[in-house]
């Protein structure tokens, strides 16, 4: 019999997206071809403890309403050096969302260990996580983005509502530079909301962005590939909330409706796919990415919002759903991503 490929699935983590990561890992574990792969579940607690978790323990954790990894598991012993060797793990899927997982930190560790891993390399992961750096690179490449301003933690008490309003007009959005899942994001439509929005964003990062708010359709496109990249059919998120916030994404079952494929003209579809691939090349992102766009309802101008290097893999996540609509099943998608990891490692 052919030896199974041992794949480490790393999930949880210390970011505010800990729970989302567990949901993603649950779906990856369920979909992976167990005749071909031998999955090893590796959890990172909110305090940063690394744990090997049995499938039985994982199913119990993933079935709870409050998704959080314990700080210790009775049957677990995890030695970083021992476990991350070519003899132990053949490849790793770091299905970690947010800081200390999606930002190049874990990718750098895996690279030092010589272990192939799914997703972008260190540089692409770091750039993709920092919205400020990302948007400046996109702007320099003449990829259309909305107007934005950047502020550091030391500026917190000197950010003027009147100045922001003059430069961006109302409404505008305040968000942490390094966070995902719309955590810490606020929509400001009047001055009384401003101070709270600034404080909330700075709770999650030492750098924040303030972006102009326009009336848009939210379009997303999935990308796969290293040197040769492919884009999926685009999809549209139609939120029932004021905007596509954390609750709409993960808490409220009716928080948003997904329309796949999106109702776009052939020219708009082509433009979305071309810009999605171009953005990944500009940002040095390979393996996989979900590229999010704004389509202005008034002018039909397309703006690139952000690129996610480790998109959600939950049962309602756009990345796998868009590929499914493009003819690639969830299990086939994982296969392709694993092969891309090996391809990059062998170059």
C-alpha cells in the first residue's frame, strides 16, 4: 500500500479569530481524503500552548457552542522540534486566521523547520496581513482602492474628526491594520460614534486605517496557484446588517446571503479575475487567497478592498464555495493546495 501523507493541521491560535480557525479546521478535517492523508491535529491555545489533539477530543471541542481550545489536553504531548521534522510531518496546513498565524510568523517557523506548508510564504503572508502596507503596494501598482488614512497608537488622542470628515466625507470606516473577520471595524456616520470607533480599533492593533465609505456591492474572488494562478467565478455577499461585520459573518445565521456566481457582466467578471490575480502577484502571495472587492453602486467602479492569505474554510466560507461553483470540490481543493505546497518546497 502507498504510504499516507502525514499532514499537520494547525488551528486555534492567539488572535481574536481563534474560534473561526477551529471552525475552519473542523471542515478541513471532515473533507480531507483519509485514504490518502493521515491528518495530525495541532492546536494552539489562546495563551500560546501547542497541543496535539486526538480526533475524539477535537470532535468534542468543535461541537461546543463556545469554541475554545483548552490550555492542556490530558493525552497531549507536543514537542516542536520532534514533531516538525520531515520524518514526522510531510506537509502542514496552517489554518490560522489573524495575527501570530496568518502574518508570516508560523510560516517562518515552518520554513526554518524545512516543512512544506499550504499558503503564502513569509513575505506574502506578512504583506497580506498588514492592510496599510498592502494598500500602499496596490496603489503603487495602479490597482484601484478607496481613499484611506493611517494612524499610529501614539496619534490616538490627536485624531481630528473634523479633519477626517473633510478628507473622506461621511460615512467612513475605522479598522485595525492587522486583523481579520471585521473584528474591531466600525462604521462612523456621525461625530458621537467617532471616539468609540477609534478606541475599539486600537484595542486590536497599534496601527489603524480610516477609509472612505461608499455605497457598494461586496464581490469576492478565490485565487489558487504559485507561479501560474487561476481565479474562480466571483461571488457576492449581500449582508442583512449595516455592513458585513463579525456577527454577520459568524454569529447571525441570517447575517448575509451569498450569491454564487455574482450577477455581473462578462466584462466585470473578467476584470475581477484579472485584478485578483494581479493583486496576488503584486503582493507576492501564492498558494491561495481570497480577494475582496467593492463595486460602487453609483459609478460601477471596481475597487480592491483586501486580500486574505488564509481565507475561511468553514462550511459557509466563500473561498471553498467559489471553487465548488467553479467545478472544484472541497476535497479536490485541499488536494490541489497540498500539491502546491510540495511544488514550492521542491523548487
